[in-house]
C-alpha cells in the first residue's frame, strides 16, 4: 500500500510539473503592461526576462501571436551607391525580442506591440543617429493571407563610439475590427523593417486652374 501511495504522489507531481511548463510563455508572446520594463530591462538586451507573465485574454478576444515576417528581420544600410555587404556596410539593425497585448472596446481591438533590437555599426562607419523603420501588420492567415491593418513606425537611435546600441519601440495604436467567432484564431501580428517608411510621402498633385 505504501508503494502504491508513493507512486500516486509522484505521478501527481509529474503532472503538476508538466502543467507548470505549459504555462510559461515564450519571449515572443509575453504581456507588455507594467511588466514591459522587466521583460525588456536588464543589463543587456540579451538577458532573459526575470518576471515573464502569460498574456491575459479579454473575454472571447484572442490576442494574436507576434512574429517577424520572413525577409524583413534585418535592416542593412550601405555607403551611398554601394551594396550593404563587406566593407561597404554602414550599419545593420536586427530584432531580438517582441511582446504584445490587446484590448477591445466597442468592437475594435487595439494592440500594443513591443519591439526590441540592436543597431550595429559596420566597417564603413555608422552615422551619429540612425532612423529605424518598422512596420506592424495584423494579418488573417490561410491559403491566401489577408492584411487586416498595417502601420509604419520609426524610432531614432543615437550611436556612440562602441558601435552597438539597443533600441526599443512600442507601437501603441494599431487598431482593427474584432473578428467574429473563431476567425481571430487565424490572425497573426507580423513585424519587420520597412525602409519605404522613411521616404517622405509625395504631395498630392495640384489641380490645374480651368
């Protein structure tokens, strides 16, 4: 009887341990409320979060996962007229951590997307400040993806003599209609560098006087 009871206790402990592991959120899917600082804080952007928290859903609202869009994970800039490779590379920007949270009000979901990365100077020498262009989009996945909402953001990074500086950007205002039923389960947040966002918009052509 003693051995059977011990076996049951050990089995229960193993199940509890497994559930605890399942409740730990990956770094790319953590809340950015008041824990945002602890998530991205620390002595370097390579250190793991000390107090990671599982995101909370609001009612039936599912906050989509966030990931870096393929082909948009790195932003490299070269000297004028050159390609961003070898000795012609001025600087390179990469994304290292992400977080998100969602709220719903009046049938509209507002998302806050947190992004952290690093700017590294290249052999050609980085400028004193670097503009980092990032685009955030919520997309409905499937056979053919459908973009629900998208917005471009920028942040400026002051470069120092060390040639390697972290950056943090929080996209506060990405809003889109709350999807019906389980449709939201196919939604995903994509982030990536978008150099086109740095180009000024062309002014609307002036109408000719009649």
